[in-house]
């Protein structure tokens, strides 16, 4: 498979453009994991464009798969076994990135390729950020990221706040939020929010208000407790099944990134441990 690198924008000079091109290629070329697409070469084509040569994924991308399901209202969305298998593969791929010191920052269905055998492959490292040295501890601290990038429906709320305030954020927590949104897309066929900004999106404001109300009523709430109570007034959350799935997604979609569960704990959760990969 061949991916053409974007054209140089008017806002960047040739040196900046080639530096970004080289950075994306070097990041993707260095990654080797069953759930990361293999980058094979960098070539210049007949249209005077730089191209990444990657392994071929004959199943298309997850966005196309969801589009097929949505095109036929009589056809149910993918079954739980398939959905959970893809989700676990996504989590394993992102965990590898974080252990390697990379945050993807643009996890979305369009960037999740599928092999014919059901293997999921993460691709497109154009806005990935190096946050730590390789072979790092995903539970430890990391270099914080700046800048708004990715697709708005998958971006976590603290990134929008950081953009407004001119501050930085832990991009690993962004990736975790994005993974949860991808799961909800696979469950419902669409996004829960247009944008995780209470000043912009009514549905997100409802989620924000419900979350704030819940924590006000439960000031000593321990989210990591095995039998922790869950809010009952968040519609998209309440329909998720089974209960351990709902509990995990609630922890992944915490508005406060400090409360958001980290990937090692996600992978060690009883529900994910019980999911068979394809």
C-alpha cells in the first residue's frame, strides 16, 4: 500500500515541510507490533510527491466498515465478539506506542486499518508526539504535549482547554479518551459528541453536567473500587453492556485526566482480560 504525504502548505517552508515528512517516516518506520501498520519505505512518485510504502491491509479501515453497517438500517452493528476483539487490539497497539514513548494523538476509525483475518492496524503518525524515551514506564511521567491536532469528535476535553489557556497536556490521556470514543462508535455507529467542549456541544454539556452532579453527590467517590457506583443519567453509557464494559468506559471517559484510567490498568481489567483477540 502507498500513502501520499500531504502537499506543502503555504504556511511552511521547504525545510519545515521535509522535517515533518522525515519525522513521520522515522517514527512509523521504527515501530514493530502486530497492531501497528508496518512502514517499509519512503519513495518519490511520478507526481512529484513523497509516499510512504506500507504493508497492505485488504480489509479497508474501521470507518469504512462502520459506514457499511450504517448504510443498511436493517443490518445490526457488528457483534460483541468482533467489536471487543477490535477494541482490545486497539488498546494493545496504543499501549505499545506509549511504552515506546510515542503518543498517537489522532486515534479515530479512519486511522485503524483491517487485515482480511480481522487484525487491526494503527496507522498515520503525522501528528504523533515523542513523549518519553523508548522502553519507558507508561505509569510514569512524560513530556507534556502542546497544540490542538486530530479530529474534534475524538479529542479529549483537556486538550481544548489547554488550547484556550496556552498550556500543555498528557497526550497519553488523550489517546485513552480517543480509544473509548472509538468503542462507542463501534457500539452505536456514531459519536457521542461533536466536540468535548461544554461551550460548543449540547450533548457534551449534558455529559459534563451529569458528571459534575454525580461527583457533587459522591464527594468521597473511589472510581477504582471494584464495585464503584456508576452514574445512571448518562444515556450512551447506560446502554453499554456488560456492566464491566460500562465501568471501564466510564473510567476511560473521565473529564478530569488525572482520574482517567491508564492503559496498563485497562489491559489488566477483568473485562479486557476476558476478551479473545482475533
